[in-house]
């Protein structure tokens, strides 16, 4: 994991990570180790909040 933070828009934590064959792993659940704890995360596109860009056209 390269960075993580809380997202008010998503209602929880989000993170960026570099994964081997990442594009082919969409939807896969992976274990993430951070600050002494292990969590589960889902691999998704980097554009996950508004992929159709509808928020800007309102």
C-alpha cells in the first residue's frame, strides 16, 4: 500500500497500492497490513466514485 486516508465521499477508508497484474485482479479481496493490523480490501479501478463523470454535468 502506498497511501491511505478516510474518504467522506465514500464513507470510509480508501487506499492506493501497486499490485502485480493489478488490472486483471479487479474484484479480488486482498489482505492489507498497516500499523500492526491486517485488514481486507477489494481491488477496484482507480476511478471508482463517479466513473461516468455525472457529478460534473449536474
